[in-house]
C-alpha cells in the first residue's frame, strides 16, 4: 500500500498530503493536496492518462483548475456559515472532506494511505443525510436514517451561486434549488422554461417542478429536478471540455466549442442544433446566464466516448428576475449576458436554422408564464403582466429574425 507523505512548510497552516484521484475504483493519478485549504497543488504522477477528466491534459496539468471548478463558489451566499458548522477553512476543504464525490461524474479523491471503494461511498447507490446541505440552503429539513456517516454530501460538489442541495425523493436523486429573493421567481422560471420546451416539442431538457420549502419561517417556491447523469453517464461541461484547448485567434468561443466537441467524437449537426435551439429559447426567456458550466455533454464512462449533448437545464436567471425598475420600458434588444457574446442579440448571429422553432405554438405562452408566476409567487400582478409583455416582445423580435431581419441592428427595428 502506498505510504502517505506529509510535506510541511514554514506556514503551519499548510500541510500537503498525497491523494489518489480515482475514477470509480480505477487509480488515475497521484496528486498533492493542501489538506487545510483543500487546494490541489499538482499531479505528482499520472497513472492512467486516458481516464483523466476531460480537459485536464495527458499530464494532468489542468487538474487544479478542474478541481476548483467543481466546488461551491466562494460567492455562494451563506457559505461561511456552512464552513463554520463543518469546521472547514474553505470551499475546497469542504469538498475534500467528502472526497470530492459528486452526482455529476465518477471522480473522487482517496487519501493515499487508505483503501476505500466506490461501492461504499458513491452517492448514486448510497443514501446520504445532508444536515450541512440544509445549512447550504437555509431549509428546515431532517436528516435520513441509515445514511453515510459524517460530512459526506454531494452538495459540496455543486457549483453556481444559487443555493442548492441534492435530496432523495422516492429513491431518485434530485437537485433542489432555493431562493428567498425576487419572490422566488428563479425557481418558477425553471418551470416556465419546461412549458416552453413542451410547446415546442423539444424533448431533450431537464424537467423541473415546484416544491415549497420553509426558510426562516416563511415558505418559498423552490425548483426540484432529477439528475440527468447515472452510474453509466457523466456530465462534462463545455467549460471543462475547453480547459486544455487552445482557441485559434480566428475562431469564436462558440465555434471553438463545436470544433472541440467534434474532435471528441460528437456529431457536428447534433451539437449545432441544440446550441441554436438553446440560443433562441434563451432569447425568448431573456436568459442572461447561459455560461460554459450550464451546458455540455454526456460521457459514457465505461465505453469512454461522448454519447450526446446534456439536456437543456438551468434557466432560472431569466425573465428579468433581478430588475427592480419598471419592466415595461426595458430595451429588449439591449440586454447583457454571460455567454458566448456580451450582448444577447449578438448570439442570434450564430443561428443558421432559425425555422427550427415553430413560433405559432407560442401564441398564448406569455399568458401561461404570467399565470404560473401569479400561482407560485407573491409577485404583484402588474409585474407579472410586464414579464408576460417582455416574452411577447421577444417572440415578435424572433419572428422578425426568422423573416431574415438582422435584429442585432436594433436601431432599425426598435
């Protein structure tokens, strides 16, 4: 058995130990970890380069970046409270305390001096009590009996700023996203997106439903969605796929992602179709946060190949949820986004098949969205009506786009 090696520096808060990066029970690499901060310092030795996470390079040089990206972000509200409750220093040490296990892939960290097994720890098979997950979301729930001991939780390996945790519903693993701000609109936006996909007959999306959770004595709508990974399929984000890819100067980030996906074995037509669909439906919903971590691909870990695009998911930051001013005067063609472009309207330049969407199916969709907002939130009627108006306006602009109008030249059509 490999012997642990402890490397101490002048700073007594720093202590490096050897860990084994594993893919299920395959030993992939020996890495040096700062156990106080949870930071992955470097790959000391790569044992199975073909099993490394996508985008990490054959030498494992990108492993530190990959490790940091799978953790709860420092910007997550309430994180410091959770760290104090767990007795941890950082988001990375919190994740390391749970061996870096997640419900999106099959990678984890084993201390070099121990012999642990995937079947005994993974969250796909084992139930988990998530008291710290309750702290992460401020929800008031009770833990499960006969669960994995200690701080083991899949919620420590979920990125994104919105409060969230994994829960078990009738044996199924589901992601619960929680917010007590903006009337809980982000959660309802997920359901509105589902209704949009249903109307457009798009079948490759994550189904969300609404549950209420008590937060500091008040009930709020929260979104609940089943995981789209499994013990056979893993999620590889677009960000991860591009980690070790040098984007040519003449290429856009959008085209670089498609090129990288094709190099990895994906069908170009299939990738373009979903990206174009996502751009247009995000436009309708004014989704300002379609970044490289909430889109990606499914990877068959046993046969080692990319087997498809991940379903469309995470559309909560939509419908001007955080705008406090009057929405009726909003410039619908002047919205900034966190995506392939800075401006939402410019994303439409990438769409080649605008006729993919049958907008006739959306005639009363703005009214349906308004009804859902009023049903599940305490939002004022005026605001819900204005949100419906923004959807109506976006559909009109998309109709112009389908007619061949270059609506990013907004001066002509505004």
